C-alpha cells in the first residue's frame, strides 16, 4: 500500500513481526560473526539502516548515511575522478564552497562556479562536466534554481546532485525532478533539535553502492546514537515543518513591512525572484530567510544580540529559532554575501513571541 510521506516518517524503519520492539535500538557494535550481511561496523549498522530506509522511501531511492552533511557532500564530490570537472553555484553553503576552492587549488578538480538560476549558463558550463551541484533554496541568499530544466539539459555522463538541506524530502524531491543524487545535512531539519551531526545521500542502488564503498574506505560513518536521534527527529518532521514554515512566512512578512529593513529574501514572498518557480518545484517555501537592515552592519550585530527568543547562533533547522549575521564570515563575503546580511532559521515557538521579540530587538538595535 502506498503511504503518504507524513505516514512513512512515523511508521518506517521499525522492526516488524510479533513481539518486535517498536523502535530500532541504538546498536553499539563494531563487528559481526561471519555469515551475515554485515561484517564490520564501518560497513553498516542496524540503527543507520533504519534511518536510511525511511530516507530512501521519502526520496524514492537508496540512502546512505554519513557522519555529517559535509561528509555526505564530500563522498559525492569523491565520485568525480581526479582532474574531472565540477559545476557549482557561485553562492552556496560556504563549507562546500571552501572545499571546492581547495579541490581546484590542489589540482584535484576543475571547478566552474556559475549563476545556478541561469539554466543556460549552467548547461553551457556543464558540457563535458562530471558533476553539477545545485543548492535550492541556496544558503544564505535563498536563490531558487530549476532542477527539472537543468536535469533535462544535462548529458548522460554528467551527474546531477542537489543539496536539499533547506527543504527536506517533504518540500522538494530532486530525484523525481531528474537529479541523480540528493544530499542532506541531517544535522538541520531532519534531526531537528540541534543535538546531532549527520548527513545522508540518496540515489540509485548503483550510486548508493559506490557511496557505501566511499564511506567504508574513508570512514565518515555516523554514530549509532546520532542515527537513533535523527530517526526520532524524522518522526515529527511533518508537524515541525508546518509550524516553522508558517513562522518563517510571518517573520518574512513582518520584516518586509518594517522601515528598518531594505529587503527580505524568502521564496514565500510573492515578489521574490524565485517565487513562481518555488511554487511549482517545492511543496512549501521552507523555514529559512535572510534580510538586511538599512542601518548596516553594526546595527545588524546589535539586533542579533538584542533578541531574547531567537538565539544568536549559527546552524538551522532546529525547533528553536536562530539568527546570525551571516556576512561576518570572510568566505561568505568572498561568495558575494553582503557583510550585514542576517540569516534567520525559524523554529516552532509561538509566532507572536517571535514577532514581539523582533519588534523589541529592532527598537533596541536602532537606539544606540
Ligand atoms: C545547505 C547546507 N548543506 C550542507 C551543510 C553541512 O552540514 P553539516 O554541518 O551537517 O556537515 C550545511 C551546514 O550548515 C548546509 O547549510
């Protein structure tokens, strides 16, 4: 029986049969007696497999869990042969940008950074490329790119990978849109409670096998406790996402109305450049937004320090609302992120408290 993703989240990855435990336990084990499917702790683990089975069902592929989102992304980049070509967005998660720069500098890959919102530019750069990497919505500029159009235009020998961290499989399904691989930092919305680091890649059985080999060989294996927590986080993803997304929309609309704010980047705003595409490609506009204050960087810092509900902290996707001056980092500015850009991760607190907090913090920030 086909089940709704919201049901798969709750029901998937559980032991079955009479007398079975309802939850797959935290399996602490490094080796197995000869004769079964698993031989050593780096080749697999029952707790990871429970998490992977749910992620695979949600994305429509075979899932491989990793120690972190960046470990998952690294395994995908490692599918590119030495000297191969990678096409990536000009602006994306800065950790990946740094790694791509490093790969190019070390002569391990030719990396072309392109405007991912321009389908023709991506396809031109992708001629003869081994891998095209997309991130939509992008971190932190909230760019939306057309996964299906890019997938359709790519040659068979070019892999298309999409970082779906900001959307989770509930809001966007890159494999169904023609991508070969979807990568998530499970540290964020999937885990959902800012208490673990984990990543996951989903693709065909063949690609998943290659990625499992990379995981085994390079050792970027998740912890069993983390896999248990990520699976527990997944159980409530649908309801967390619904609340956090409504909060993000309300925050974006509130900020857009403020005289202190020059612009808000959130695909749920009708005037956002990617709004129409997001409305067809995504099932909701997500929990992340960015904005700038007219008064500039110092005021942005004061705002982030004046909030009482939002924590001034990096990361995203947890139940707790966070905000930070994203442009403080040199690598962000090198990608074109404005110095004073503030990135917001909407949590699941009551919306009235979030708006009241922003109201008082904006007043304090503009006093001094
Ligand atoms: C879009 C995106 N992808 C990947 C990552 C890396 O994930 P992790 O911190 O779990 O390694 C992050 C981290 O912030 C991210 O925002």
